[in-house]
């Protein structure tokens, strides 16, 4: 227990962090260890290269986008706080935890999970998934198996399915509507973060 | 209202009278037999085993009775009842049972309250009563041999073949725990507590020892898949709950049979001889039998998959191979005294994905339907005979204490077991099984024919109280199937159990599902922890490397081109709906007016690529000779069985992430053929035109006069702009397709078709498609192929699109562009009237342009 506390003490703002993310001390410590392991040069923050060093991630078709999601625009680094907060999106929703009335929406709420997914598509941050953006993701996920034309027809159809206001792009609201029937809580949760 | 009810009542009564007549006929036939030569006939409707026994006697009969050696004159016809007696009775009983089902389904008010299985049992009581009344003895009953060899296998095979694989394997842990530990728990506790109560004097004097009680506990703990499917199919609970209950009941049968055999052996050994060594042997044999059976099933699954790789030339009986081999896996396991049920279960579950890929689409459909017919048929018979068997004075030995206590223990321990195991499982589940689901799971522990069959198998010499056990089993079966079956639906509603969500997944949903999986995988990697799916990841790798190579046709991939599969299925659905809608509003015969080119087109395309062409227009056009309706139905037939699978195709075809723990084979690792074959070519074309149809309404309404503008220029432009690619045109390359000779570009062909379709509407049916589409949305970006063909093309799509939807069927969710869908239908109707006048005018012009 002593080592637990000493590790925790090293992390700044750990109380606030735990409050915001809902992670237990054990999780924080585990993540902190991982953070340090990724941060090979010991700078206290991670750069895109550090993520790039994860071998499996390189094989992920949309890995680059996911890495990108860790870095807020303009920044080249990610500190531990942000790192944990982003991972907190994937904490399973716990029904048992008492809800405080005026507490802010938890990071792992449904719409936050969705927003995380949404911004992976929306690379230019204009609040809409344009056809081009969708095409890029599709191309990444489908790869060489299909021709460009096929991709386009799929993208068109996809947009057309979700597009309610006929602007040829999917806004977040439309994105959420199109996924209404899908159980996001289950699909966007990692068991060991519970 | 009252009248309607009375009417259905009448129908019911009529049907019933028919049934009663049938039964009387059967029994009178039977009675005649009995009087005639007192041959013991097969006790059962489907007693194929007794049929074989009986053949020898009936041959004798025929020689003495019916074909006397000395005949005075040539008989013109003779009465040969004995020749056909057994099969005749079997067939009659099958007919009777199925008619029972028909009677049950006549009145939906009844079936909505009363589960069908319960109704069938009650009808069985009545039939049994008639037989009893006629024969004064129960001459027909469910014989375990028939049940286990002729009725059960197809039900299990069907259930396992249609098992949602992904769900099953992702919940396999929970299912196994419930099936193995839960069943052992039920068997042990029910046995022990009954024994304790007996010792405590709750049942008076009975000649039952501890081991017999344990044996009884084992057989009564079989949760019956047949009963469970029958009840749960009517209540649409959420899929996790469904798979838990269903998977458990399926595997649990195997476990029960194994337990039953172990205890049966113990009973035969007798109490004093049982020592520690025997008990250990019993436990070992439990595992050997259960896992050996499962292993045998997997071996057969491999055999089947390999066989289907080479059955292409005997497509007609392709489906039969699976049924026969599945049945053989059952019998082989039985022969080796392994668990037959587990064997056939795993056989079905494991081979499904490979055979679905290997076999022709038609064979898959055939197999699916054949299995359904067989399974449903025997399920019906089982329930009816569960009822019929009850009407027998001999089996009823009443012992209130024993019966009531059994029911009590069965229910109570089921609840305790399920809740406890779920509590354990919930400690590590991502999505815990909530309390209402647990309750339904426990309540869904219906006992059925397997328990009855096992009870009927008991040996009266070893277990003197066999009839008491048999009777009690029947009562437990009735209690669970009828009472719990009836209350299940209200209970599910009352508890607000999560229902199955509409699985109408969209492309959006599919894509995002896959994206989520990738995201999760990435996050797991970033966290540096092995995700949930270490095993599945490695299995997938192994499967891609070795299993698919062995079990799957190498060209299986070609026939199911990745994302097109999904697209294709969706489009095919649209096409079918489209045509059906169209047919309601008018005949499609106008297509006949078109000339030989289209006939050739049809011939070439329809034959070779029948499964490809799917865009509504193309399909309408394809059916350009009087056989229109035939083709439509062909499409109809083809598309319906695949409705379900359509939505899973995207799942299978997008890049897999490790997250996706569905152990279906991956087709990703095959490379698409280097030179896209014709199918793909046509597919692209149809895809493209579809996309145009989606986009075009955005372009606003184009004045009609533009429709026929500069057709030749258009085509030549295209021809020039897009150099004719000899490879691409190859499907049309032959001389008998005239258009292709003139214009080699595939785009051009598509253009022709579109225009032709526009034309056809003008010619034939009312055409509500020429609606002024007033759309204020910003001008859309043209897809590349539109811009590349120049300005003329920018006009063309909209007219094509308008032409493409002559009837604008209201329910064409996928087909109709968003804008069309959201429009009120009124505007279509009003526009219809005004535009009808225009349509004929433009017709000649268009004719001209096209031809």
C-alpha cells in the first residue's frame, strides 16, 4: 500500500483526475506505469513518435487518427492528465455509482464516447463529416479490396442514410441519430478499465 | 368482432373434427390389424425401427393372408394393408401432428396468449384420449429410440446450424458454465434433496435408493432446447439473454445425457460396489464423453466442409450431404458412446461458415429450409406425442409428495443455480447480466422431451419405480412447458426485460461498429494490456493461415466480393421491394415493347450474372421479355433468405480488428483478383448508377426539354473522354449485343439503360416520377465520374434518377434518396397528374435518342 501511495503522490492533481475520470487509484497507477513505459526518453510527456513505436498500433488501419486524437490541435505533446482523460472515454459506464445531481457529464458518457468517434472522422474540426472525410476513413478501413468507385458509392450511400438536413455531410447530431440503435456503451468500453 | 370469433371457432372445430376423424381412422385400421392377425405393430407413428422388424412379419402375412397360393381367379385389385401398414401409420401420424399445428395457428388470439408448444401438448391429450377410447389401451406413444434417433437430431442440427456464431462464441464461457456447472448443480441438488425428503418420510414408502434419486435428478435437470426455442421464439428477448438460454439448453442436453449414463452405470453397479475408483472413473468418463463428443462433432464439421469444396457438380444433392453427415456424426457419437447431442451441435456450429461459403447460394437456401421443415416438423410431433403419451393408465403411479417436491426442487434449485452462477459471471463481465434477465433465464428452464425420453429409457428391472419417475417427469414437463410457457410472455413484459432491438443495421452502423472496434483495439494497445480477445485473435490468425486454406474453396471469396456483398444484398432487397411495389401499381408488361437488344442483354447477363445485377432499373430492364414476372419471383426467392445475412456481410468484409472476436473466417486475406472479373465490372456500373440516383435529386428539377438534348454528342463525348477499355467491355463484347458494338464504354451502356428506363415509364405506367423537385439545398459536388463526362452528364443524372423511380414506392428506404423519402406522398400524387401529360410528348424524342 505504501508504494501505491508514493506513486500516487508523484502524480500531480491526482485527486482531481480521479474525480473527473472515475478511475480507481489502481487504474491510475497502472496507466501511469504505462505512460512512463511509453515515454522512453523520460520527458514527462508523449509525442506522436512514442505512440508510433507501439507495434500493433501501426497495423491499425485508423491508428494514425487515433493517435491524432490524443493531441489537441497545435500541440505536439500529450501529458499524463490528457492521456488519462482520453482513455477515460472507454471506461465502462457504471450504473451503481451514485449520480450527483449537479456534477458535470462524466467523460465516459454515451455522447462523449460518440464525440470521440466523431472527431476521428472530422479531421478539419468543422463539426461535420464531409464526404471526403468519410471517404478517407473508408479507404483506410477497406484498403485495397475495393476500387475507388465502389468506395465512393458506399460513402455516398452512407452519407445519404444519415444525412437529415441534406447538406451532404454528417453533423454530430446526425451521427448520433444514425447510431441511435447501437449500444455504444458496450461497443466503446474496455473491460479492464472498469 | 363476435362474428369473427365465431367464424374462427367454426374453422377450429372443423379442423378438429377432421383430426378426430383421422385418428379414428388410424385406430380402426389398427384395430383391424390387431383382430386380423394379432401382430404387434410398431407402437409409434415413426417407428422406423419397428418398421424394419415388422417387414419380416408382414412378408409372412402377405404370403399366408393376402396372396394365397391357390387363387381361383385373377384378382383385379387386392387389399394390401399389411404391406404398407407401418409406413402408412407413420405418414398418417405425421400428417395428424402437422394438422394439429395448423389448428393451433388458426387463431392468433389464442397463440398470442398460449404458447404453441402448450397447445400442441393439449391437442395431444385429446388425440390420445381418442386413441384410448378406440383401443382401450395406449397403442401409440413416444418411444425413446424414435425420439433420440429420428426426431431429435434434426432439431439440434437445425438449431446449431442456424446458431448466431458470433454471439455464441462470445458468450461461450457463460454458456458452458451454465450448461456444465449449472446442470451438475441441478442434478445433484434435486437428487439429494429428494432423497433427503424421502428419508424424512415425505413420500411414504417407495422402492428408490439414493442412486436412483440421483439418476432421476440427472434426467430431470435437462433443460430442453425444443421447448425453450418454442417459447422464446415467441417472446423476443434481447439477444444476449436469448443466446444464454438457448445455448445453455442445447449444451445442457448433452451434459444431462452424460450424467444420466454415468448414474445409470452406477445404478447397475449397485451401491456396495461403488468405491472411490469408480467415482473417479465416473468423473473421467463424464469429461471423456462430453469432450469426445464435441471433438467428434468438430471432426465431422471438418469433413463436411472439405466435402462441400468438391460438391459443385452435384449441386442438387449438395444440401443433402450436410444433413446426412450431420446425422452420421450423431450416430457415430452414439456408437462410440460419446455424447451424440454435443457432437451434432458442434458439427453444426463449426461447419456453418465454411459450408455457407463453399456451397452455392441456392444450396445454402435449400439446406436452411430443409432443416427448418424437418426440425419444425419433428418438434411438432414431439409435443403432440408428449400429450398423447400421457393418456395411458399404466404409467400413472401417483405419489403426491414425490411429484410436488420434484416440481418445487426443480424450480427452486434452478433459480438458485442461475442466480449464483450469474453473480460469479458478472464479476468479470463487461456488460453484467441484469437481474431481470437472470430471472427470465431461471424461469426459462423448461423441461421437455429429452427428460421424458431419458425417463422412458429407464430400465424397469433396475428401477422398480420407473413409472412414478416417468409420470413425474411428464408432470414436470407439463408444468414447465404449459404453465411457465404461458406466463413467460406477461412476465417478460412485466419485468420490462430488454427486448431484441431491431437489427435493421445500416451501412452507417456497420461502418461505425467496425470503427469502434478499431478504436478499442488501439486503446488496448496504448494501454499496453492484452485485451479480452487474445484467444480469438490467435484463432483468427490460425484460421486465416491454415483452416480456411483447408476448408474453404479458394474461389469462395470471388463469389462474395467484400463490401459489395453487403451492398449487393441491400440493393437486391431494394430491387425486390421496388418491383413488388411497382407490380401493385401496374403491370410491367410495357417492357416487352423493347427490342431484341434487351433480350440479348437479358440472356447474357441474366444467365451469367444473375446474382449481380441488382439495381432496380437494371432488374426491371433485364426482365425485358414476357417472362418478367418469373424473373421477379426468381429475385424474390433469392433475396428473401438472405435478408438476415445481408446485414452481417459488412461485418465480415470490413477489415477486421482484433476486437472483433467473431471467429468467422476472414476473407480479407485473399487478394481481390487482379483483373476484376465481369461480375465486378457490372457491379461497379450498377453501383455508380445508384449513386447517381442518390445524388441527382439534389440537382433540382431539370426542364423536360433538356432530357433529349444532344444524345449523340453526349455519347461521343463519353466515348472520347473515356477511352474504350477492351477489358472492361468484355462482358458485352460479343456481337450479339448490339449496343456494345457501337459504344464500348461501359458508362455509355449505363447511360443507355437509364434513358431507356426513362422512356419505358413514359410509355407504360403512370409516371409520378417527373415531379418538380424543388430543392433549395446548395448545389452538390459532382462525383468525379459525373464531372469527367462533361456538362451534358450533369443534366443526365437527374433525368436518369427520375426515370428510375417511376412509382416512388413509399417503403424503399434504401433506394429512395433521403429527399424523396421525406417528401410527403401528396406532392407525388398531385405532381403525377400534371406530369402525366408531359410524359408522352417527350417519348418520341427519347426513343430517337436512344435508338
